[in-house]
C-alpha cells in the first residue's frame, strides 16, 4: 500500500511541477468560470423578466436552468482535458527510461497502475475542486438544492474518474504523448457519442450500445437521481479500463 | 547469488539471447562483457525482472524470478545505463520515493545511508545535495543519484549496466573506486557491464563474455589467459639478427618483425626476463604482454564472430 501511495503522491506532484498540469488546472478553472458567469448572467436576465411574466416565473428553476447545465458543460470540459492530464503518465516514463525504476521494483503491475491512477484522479479532483467557490456563490445569492449540487459533483467526479481511466490506458499504449492525447480524446468522444446509437441502430443492439456510453449514465445523476446502476456502471467501467492497462503493462514486460 | 539456466529471449523472429547459463556466487564481483548488441542489457533487464525471458529460469538468492518476482526483485538493486530518474524531484525526495516502492520500513534512515554511501551527503554550491533538483545535476551526480536509488533498500545483489558510460575519466575513476568499496564493504554480489575493460580488470573477480546472444566464456581473467602468451616489443636499433637471437631463447616459440616496427614474440613458457635482456642489447624501448583482458576479449569475440 505504501508503494501505491508513493507512486500516487509522485504522480500528483509531477502534475503540479509540469506546465501541462498548470495549463489544465488554470484552463479548466478559467473556462468553467466563464461558463458559470455567462449562465448566471443569463439566469439573472430570466429572473428579471419573470417579474413581468407569470408564465416564465412558474418555469424558473435554479437547478434546471443553472446548476444542471453548468455541470453538463463542466463534463464536456473534462472530456477535453482528461486526456491532457493522463497523456504523460506512462508515455513520459517509458520515453525517459524512468519506467525501469518501477519495473525493477518489487511491486506488481497492478500496484503501478493503481498508484498512477490514484495520482491522476487526485489531480482531476483538484481541478473539480476549483469550481467549489463558484457553486458556493449560489448559496450567497440564492437557496440552491444541495442534493442536486452533490449529485452534480458526484456525476462530474465519476465521469472524470472514468475519463482518467481511459486516458491512462491510451497513455500505456504509446511512448508518444501526442499519440496518447489524440487516441485518448478520440476514445472518449466515441464513448460519448455511443449514446446516439439508438437513433441509428434499431432494437436491442442500439439500446445495448447506447448503454455503454458514459452520457447515458450521467443524465439521471445530473438531475439529482442517484441510481445504483449508474454508480455500478462507472465502477465497472473504471475497473475494466484499469484491468486493461494492467494487462498492457504486463505485456510491455513480456514483449519489451 | 544469481543462478541462470537456459535463458533465452526473442523479439519476434530475432533472438536476442539464446540458451545462456551462468552462476554468480554470493559476494562475487562479475563483469559482463560483449560488443554492442551482444545481449548484455537484455540479460541484465531479465535478471532484474524488468522484462520477461522467452524461456529459461533465473533464481535470485534461491527464489525463482518467474514464480515469485516481487520477492526475488527485493534482493536486487539495478542501475540501468541511463539512470531512471524523475528530473523534477529533489535528490532526497527521489531516493525516498525509490525506498518507498522498494518497501523500505525506515525510509529516512535508509535514504541518509544510501546518500552517504555514494557521497551525496554533502553540499554543492552551498546547498545540501539532497535538496538539489535532479534536472540541474551533472551527469556524474545523476549517476550517483541512480546508484543511491539502487542501494537504498540495501540489496544483496547489485546489477549495474554501463555505470561509467558518458562520464569523464575523473568521474569514471571515482565511480570505479565507489563500486569496489560497495562490493567489498557490503559483501554484495555485483554484476557490472562496461566497455572499459580496464574497469573490469580492476574491479571484477570473474568475467562472463557474451557475443551474438550466446555465452562465449566465463572464468577468472587469469584462467582465460592462453597457455602460450605473446609479447610485443620495440627496439631503438635496426636489428636483423634480433629474430634469431630471440628464437634461440629457451621458451620462445617464434619471433617475427611486424610492418609497424614492432616484434611479436610467442612464448610457450614465461621467459619475459630473458627476452627483455636480449632486446636490451638492441636498445629496448617498450615490451608489452599481449594477454591483457582486452586481448583475451578480442580473441574470444573474433573466435565466435
């Protein structure tokens, strides 16, 4: 366990020591801040209009008009940035030879993957944590639904953790960080778009494929409905990706 | 100790090493020799568990590396040719990280010991070396940091792949002295590969020579010397009769003048004193015994090419 913790800690520190880490952190905070400012401003205009229009006043809902769309936008932002967070995790180690240090140590490939994953998820958590002051602002000016916000954060965190797991796998597949970034982003985009499969493939096949999509399992959670099937989906999804990454590391040991 | 049997490694159709077998006893310092591409690094990486062998067995202190890799690897300290360092970390943090992944219980004490063993416990430019960022260190210091990381868990076996590669002569000498003391004081089993044969001769008890992925020889340098030794000499004066005079010495098998002005003398017993006395009368300038490690190595490689 000490080894996993040591690898996770080093991974987290490496992100904070790298320009790409700061670029992700600042970029995420800045763009999500802009989203939040635009949405808040739009919501303020709608609230002002509602004073003169009783029909609009009935449909005004902070959760529906501000909190849910904000978390949905944050999710898309994470989809774009998660591969950038993970692209160097294995690729850089392999390129600069530091991977030998881990391979020669008395630890398993599973421990290496677990440590690297925990460190990357830690960094992603720090990214998401940057939005807390923004959401906290809502408590100052209104009375938001805490359950909805908690579910929004849980959904964003679970989705981010799933994105990181995919990124970790693509990073293990190539020594080149750019290749890892592009394949990671491509894989996440495909997993996102699978939710539209029902429109193209009729019947059970389409439903089955759509259910593999991350998006299909995030909608309900974003609305504040916590289903165990969605949580199980994310845990299974992450488990499959980490298992595949571990197998890839084992393959590197045997094919190298 | 290290015990290797029928070790083979193939990359697709290309065989990097084939059916290698050797043993290194506890406390022994062994040099692994071979030209570039001979399979030295592949052999060392297999011994450290970095890569798997296609077939064969490796036993580390009685533990099968295939069956129980984590237990076997705990006995090994490995320094690859390019030290596996995290440039953004400080020296102390990196060695502590290495200790943590090696499962060391008392990290702080082990780090201090390892840094002291490799001479990184002092200061550099007014800053303690352990606080310096690795990216800003010279190649010699980086090599030492890699060595400290390999030593931090006090392994009984040390495997070093070209540890002096890229170092200047002064750094090489320092590192050679360090390796010799690490082997002696720690009573460690050390396996070292290098292209600098003088280092092997100075440090190692025994050599293992591989070429084209096959084991060519394994013995002490003394035992690898041919029975009939060769000396080369150069004299100041033109001496047509020198050949006959040398061949008249009991123990000299043949003497011939080379195009480069040197004489090559084959002996069937050690009669260098008589040869020197004979050549001295013609103004002896230089006399070299041609069965140093370099000559042995070149002969073995040529024989198996």
